[in-house]
């Protein structure tokens, strides 16, 4: 089979309808919307476009399935997740190709994301059977306190396009483990990976109505009535801070439990005593994962004045050598951005920084090829007034700024409304811990450019969100604590 034929056959075989109550259905209106390949700008396929009525049907199915699912044995739910974990690995080649076609990232990164996504299922399969409560004597004696955990109930899960599968399993895994049913709305740009996941979950034995998937290109119109319906008990959202804020307001109406994984503005700090080669490799990992389209992407690089020139030269050399191209092609390390608007924003931010005095060490110029490509770019001397100091770049642009003191760089790193993650490179353990404690983020990477790990609590402070996903506490986001007081005669 030619590469082109394989691409077409994978897209053709992928589910493209709504998944409601265990059945694949067209949208009630018959409407569809197009999914594009960002490496060509061409249409890959059309997907059913859920209407508000379809969304409500999905939530009604989830609500109807809730009590029976909550009553299933934790071990049975764990087994469903483990079967799905194995199926994801068995189908990793096909799923990776599908993800690369709809999202653009290189195949190796898509495989990495699917393995990461699957790991959430294994992690939460192990957590499902460890949920426990407590039994306590009241301080004044007599009464006893019995504390138990119960599923929150039907949950709305909204995910972004940048990690089309892992941002879903990070929510679906703990929801199933805890005994919650759900309605998932994947990003309109990348619904295919989530629909393929729904197929796998059904095969893994997840009962009808427990997981429902409603792609739509009118997210607000479909989701707001569900949020306000009174049938849903929780919203777990991953996406931008702007949309997160609006959703929090909507959730206030019915006082829904919320988990919010929002935007970031990560600082990447290199102290003069750092291993410079390791810091350059870490910078590439922190910047170039997903072509910079990650909430965890290093958005501001602060490098000590003594080493900034050497660091900039090495980084620019390595960034310039990264092969750019269609993610399906061998050896490609940098795929296209998700769409023309995303590329336009990156271009504007670079122009703005250059106009304010930044110098281009490599990249910065868009070519004429089809698709939404932007070259790996390194800027130095980026002033604090540049827009990219305050806005997510979401592209392969590394902006360097120098600093001279620890206090100065900590203050600069904290001077943002975001608080997701920061990275620091130093060989001084005291400094590493001192700075890590002073940084106002939910996560810190010390001498490492990637912090994501399903077994660790992922999440932010300030405008980067509420709650944690993964780790030992991820399942708590889908559990309520019930206290039962018992009078002892
Ligand atoms: P986005 O525009 O906020 O969209 C995220 C999701 O919300 C999509 O499914 C989107 O649907 C949906 N949505 C948009 N407007 C909505 C509305 N009014 N009501 C209900 N749903 C709505 O973000 P994005 O551009 O897809 O993703 C990038 C952002 O996500 C960045 O800010 C990034 O930092 C953040 N992110 C955070 C994390 C984290 O863990 N903290 C992880 C990954 C990404 P449509 O696709 O139809 O617009």
C-alpha cells in the first residue's frame, strides 16, 4: 500500500459519527463539519456535528447510566481501563497515523502521546481499587464518624486539540475509575482521535451510556445548556483561560464541581552554574514538544548574562537543524501548526518582539509551502514589554532574555497571571530548591524540560486553573466525600 493509500484507509476506517448511549449516530440535523490536515490545509473528512439536542441526549444517556455504573465493582471498572490500555498499545500505529493526520505532530510524538494517554488508564485502573474512607471516634466520644467516597455523578469533559487523546484519557480514566459517567466534547479540529478512543472503550466493555462523545463546531451552543441543565454534576475542562473563565461562570448557576486545566506562561531559567548542554537539550524538549503548542511549553527563557551568548548559539544551532515537514514523513521533528490563525498569531508575536528590539538568531521567516508551517525560531534580547512575554506563543519560538540575580529572575518569572509550570537549570541543590519553592506555579521541572507524568499531580495555580489531574489525587476530582455520623448507645 502506498503512503497515501494508507493515510486514506486509516481516515476512512475511523468513526465519524456521534457516540451516544453506546450507538454510533448521525447528528439529528444531519449536519457535518470538516476536519483538515494542517500539513496540507486540505479536508481529511467530515464528522457529524452535534446539535444542542444531541448534546442533551448524550447527557440524558449518561445520567440514566450513572447509578448502575456507580454500583459496579471497582475491580470491574479497573478491568475495563486495563483492557483499553492494552487495546491502545495494540493499535498504536493506526491511532498515531490518525492523530498525526488531524493534528500535525510527527508520528513519533503521536505514538508518544498515545502511550502517555494509555498510561492514564493503567494508572487509574490501579487507583480504582484503592479508593477508601475512614472510621473515627468523635473527639467527645460516643458518636462515630464513617467517611466514604462516592462518584460525583455525570460529568462533562471538554478537551483541546493539542493533545487530542491524552487530554481525554486524563479525564475519562479517573471518571471511569471513580464510577462517573460522562459526555465528552473533543476539540472541533481533532475529533477523530477521541472517536477512535470511544470505539476502544466500547470494545473494552465500558457499558452503554457511560462514555458519550459529541463532536460539534458550535461548542458554546451545545455545552452551555448541558452545564445549566441540572443533570450534570461536574465539568472538567482543558483549554484556554479565556474559555475557562466563561465556563466557570456558567458552572456557578448549578454549583458544579469543576476542574480547570488552563493556559500557561512557563519560564525556563538557566543559572550560570548549569550544565549548558543539558540545559539546551531541556530547552528543546520544553519548547519543541508539539511544536510549542503545549500549555507546558517554555514561553519565556531567562538565561544568566554570563552564559546567554553561549546558550543562544548552541540552541539556535540545534533548533535550525530540526527537520520541518509533514508529521507522517520519516525523520520529521517539527510538524505544522494547527491552523492559519495559530500561525498568524505566532508571526505577529515575533514581529512585535523584533520591533521592540529582539534579535533573530534563527528562523522567523515563513516559507511558501502549503500547510501551516512555522520554522523553529530563536530570539534573543526579548524585552519584558514584548507581547510574547505575557501571551502564550503556542509555536516553535524560543525567546531569550538575560538576567543577573536570582531575586530578579524569580520576580520576573512570577510576574504573570499564569501559574502552570516553570523549569530551572542549576547544579546548586540549595538554589534549585529555594527557587522551586519561590516560583508561583503548580509544577516545577528541575534540570528537566518535561514534567508530564500520569503518576504525578498535574495542574496549575493562579489563572492556570483549579484541581489536579493524574497522580494520587487525580481520582479525587471525580469523588465526593460523604460523612455518616453514627450515634453509639
Ligand atoms: P480553547 O479554545 O479554550 O478550546 C478548548 C476546548 O473548549 C475545545 O474543545 C473548544 O471547542 C471548547 N470550547 C471553546 N469555546 C467553548 C465554549 N464557549 N463552551 C464550551 N466549550 C468551548 O483552547 P484550545 O485552543 O483548544 O487549546 C489551547 C489552550 O489549552 C491553551 O491555552 C493551552 O495552554 C490550554 N491547555 C492547557 C492544558 C493544561 O493541562 N493546563 C493542557 C493542554 C492545553 P472548539 O474546538 O469547538 O473551539
